[in-house]
């Protein structure tokens, strides 16, 4: 049974969410303050987090940010204001979805189910014992350092391979160009982060069907890049 943690300070809303999710067969826990919610999010294993944005102490932004540093578990953010949703999208915190209050219980349940199913597929096609990553038509053999797209092998330079593999191993996580540069080129603050842009372009030319509409590596404007799953 999938376990869901709700972090919501309005008890009536939290109970409503819990009731509907439990009716759909989920095991649901509630935390009514952000600090306790954050602590449990990091310490315990949940399959999905439902986070209210506005909480009296640690807010939903901060909880999401800290979860993303260590977990790829789906995060759904709940907000009373549509404007806030635009803002959190822009921040690229790594939340998987956003729901505006008031929402219909069936919409909430449908979105939770969709994200859990997607996450299970991701886990199921993740890194296997022989160190192969397969995500949709993309296959990366980390041991042999070979890459295939829809069965066709593509040649990658060392850094292109390292960059693609790093992003694919951390799906849905937004990395800044600076972070990618320091991780892949291993020379913090030396060199030009434009190198990252150039390599992303080359990788896209090899793996994307249409580089103007990337299916794998998404540009988060003003922030960096994310491997979409
Ligand atoms: Ca609230």
C-alpha cells in the first residue's frame, strides 16, 4: 500500500484529503506543522508528499527543496493562490505538480494516482544490477559507456556521456549550469559555464527527435536543466 504524507495546517482540509485518499486505498499520515512535516519527510519512507505551501513555521517551499536534495519521491504542492503556483514553478524547486485550493477530491485522487504510477514506472525502469539506465527510448549502459536511442547506438564524448548520465540518474531534479559544471568538469569556479550549454545542445542533437521540443532534457528558463521522466 502506498504511503502518503500530508503536511497541512488546516485540519479540516487535511482530514478531507486524508479521507478521500484512504477511500482510494492509500495509507495516509498527517502533520500539521512544517517543521515536524519536514523532519518526517526526510526520516521516513513515503511514496508521495502532499505539501501545503503556506505553513506557519517551515513552509512548503522549504520542505520541497529539502526533500529534493535527497529524494525523488513525487511532491504535490497545494496552494490557495494561483499566483503562488506560477511563482513556485519559476523557482524550479522540483515539485511534480501543483493543485489550487479549492480542488475537487476526485481531481486530487486522480493526480496522486498518476504521480504514483509514473514514479513506480521510473523505479521499475531505473538502474538495474548491470548498471543500465532505461528511460523511454533512451538506454545508457554505464558499465560499457554506450548510449542507444530507440535501439540505435549514438557516439558520445566523455563529458557528454557523463553529463547525460548524471542528469538521467537524477530525474526531475533541476540543476543550475554552475552545479552541472562543477559536478562534471570538477573544476569549481574555473572555466566557462557556457560549456554546459554547448554540451546540452550536442546531447540533444543525438537523443532528441526534435531539439526544439526536448523530450528528455528540459530547459528551466533562468535556472538550468532537468531530466524529464
Ligand atoms: Ca496553510
